[in-house]
C-alpha cells in the first residue's frame, strides 16, 4: 500500500468508524424514545377510554336512578324495568351494558342473550383470565376497571377490551360496560409505522451524507496528493537544476584553473626544454643548458604544487585522513597565513558525519573565507560550529565593511553557491550584514536529510 492510500485510509476510516458509532447510538436512542412516546400515547388513549367508560356508566345510572329511588315499585317490577332499560341502552356501534349478580349469574347481555341466567363465575377468556370475578371485585371496590378478551360484534371476533363496573346497592348487582381496544392498537400501529419510517429516513440521510463526505474526502485527498506530487516533482527538478548548476560552476572553475594555471606552466616548461635542446644542438656551454633545465624543473615543481592544490580543492585529503575538524583548522590556518586576517575557530563536532555534510560544511567555510578575502576588508573572523540532536549549525562573523541588504545586495556567485549547496541537502541559509558592522553568515544543516 502506497503513501497516498494510507493517507486516504487515515482520513476515511476514523470518519466511517465515528459515524457508525454515532449512527448506532442515535438509532438506539431514537428507538427508545419512540417506544417511550408510544407507551405514553397508549396510556393517554386508554385514559380517554376510561373516562368515556365512566361517562357511559354515569349516563346509564342516570337512566335507571328514578326507578332505583322509587321504593313504591315492587322489587321484581323495578328489576324488570331496570333490565329492560339497560338492555335497550346502547352507544356507538358496539357499546352495550351488562348486569351480573354478586354470584356471577348474568342478568343482562344484549349481544349474547344465551348467557342470561347462566352462572359465569368461573368463566375464563382465552388467556385464562377469570374476568367476571375481577369485574365483580372492581365493582365491590367502589367502581373500577379491568382488561380482558371478549367477542366484538357484529363478527364476534375476540379483541382486547377494558370494562368499568359499579354496584347497584339496592339489589347487590354489578352493572358495567366496556370498550374495545382494537382501534387504539390500530392507531398505535400507524404511529409506530410513521416513527419507524422517520427513523429509516434519518438513517438513510445519515448514510447518504457519510457516503458523500467519504467521496469528498477521497477526492480532496487525491487532489492534495496530486498537488503535492506535482510540487515535489517541481522541487526535485529545481534541486536537479541547482545541482547541475553547481556542477557546471565547479567544472568551469576547474577548467579555468587548468587552462590558466597548469596548461600555461606546462607550455612554459615545454618551451624551456625545447630551448635547452636547441642550445645543446648548437653546442652551447653546459652551464647555459643546465640553467634552462633548472628553470624547466622549477616550472614542473610549480605545476605539481598547482595540481596538488586543485586536487585539495576538489576533495581535501584531510577530510578522509583526519576528519572535518582537522580540515577546517588547516583551511583557516592557511587563510590566516595568506591574508593576515585573525581567525578564531571553535568547533564541536561528532565523528562519522555523512560525507555530504562534511564536504558541504567545508565548501561553505571555503566560500565564506573567499568572499571575506575579496570583499570584506576585515582583520578578524569568528568561526563557530556546533550541533544539537537534529542539526549542525555554522556561524561565520567578520568585522569587515559590510553592505546594505536592502539597496546594494547583488547576489554574487559565491552567495548563490552557498545557498544552493545548503538547499540541496535540506539546509537553511541566513545572511545578515550592515554597512560598517560586518557580515554574519548562519547555516543550519539537517543530520537526517530529506527532499
């Protein structure tokens, strides 16, 4: 897996995991909230039913109360009249009233007259509920409710029902009515379906948002990676160009040294040898010939020294033999002897530095001293090298004439070479100078190089 895929996964996976967890918790919370709301809604609907039952029973009692309060009517006649009133008294499509004795004998049942006169004390619905006993117990308690299962007219399908009963104290009867709960369950089912639909829509919306977000993150990651890739390519091309420019400058300088120095010395040496040969053919004296050969020998020795100097400039042997610290001391000592400029060098370096770090530091110091010799007119230079865990830092400070960085700073080949050498290995280059206050060069080189 390449770096681009890892970066995209690093952005997408936490997003998907976090969204999944949040979505799961939100769905659970929504389901729990929906269940609570349905329970409250069911409770409220049943309460409405209970209030309606009380009202219906109250109406029925109002209808028979004149008979109950008229003690001039014989009991049997009064009972017959009450039964007839309650038998005919209905409401809605399936509302009716029933009457039982305290022993469970049915006295009035408009929808199922076969029960009239039967002892239903031990009657149970399909759930095993002794509903007559419970309805009588509720009536004895001063009026109350009880839920049970009963046939609903006109198709006589068994449905959940809630009944309300009270006592007729005169004859010790239980009178009551009931309302079926199927319409409540239908309403609850519709409400639950709406809630589930809303939850599913919310879930689909979240999933859609997550998918769109993931696609946007992937596209953004690809765009950023493409931009960074192009930027890295441009930086790499720029570094290659700088490296080639440094190589060209080095080769140009090396070619100039060969042409202007060694080539001219070898030509002069050749002329001296040819001159000695011509004088030998003309029978000149030995002293004259030896003088020409001595001059040729001197030119050869000078050429050898020049070759050594060029070789030293290309790769100082002291770097390989004694290390960077010794090479810097030798360089500063030679500079001080040649120019008379006092150099204070302080170096704290570790051993076994990478070759590119060593040669870069050496070339920076070499270039800085060359600029001081050509332009600074200084008589004192302070050179300091130190390092921390990740960098090596170099500071070169002279007390020369300095220059204005705002108006008169024209980047010469030396400064350009120093800056580009550092940039090739990921280093930083800083130049500070003022007229009459000298110049300070600060370089920072990374021990671990990255492009």
